[in-house]
C-alpha cells in the first residue's frame, strides 16, 4: 500500500508540525523575559508617556 503525497504531508504536519509550533510558541512567549531585554521593555512600556519635545 502506497501513501499519497497528501497523506505523507498530513502525517508530517500532525506530528512534527505540532512540535514546531509548540517550540515557536514557547520561544516567542519567553523572548521578552530574556535577561538582555529589560532596557527595551522599559522603553516600550514608557513610550506613551513621552512628549514630542522630550529629549531621548
């Protein structure tokens, strides 16, 4: 019995695709919490309070 291309791709998406999406979700979810991101996160959080005339 031979598998069609569709069945092969479907199996790949069901197994490795789910694993890849989980890894991507974890990486993107944890990215803001990395040690070097504090300065950028603080700037992004406070940018709404800056005035046009404020120096940076």
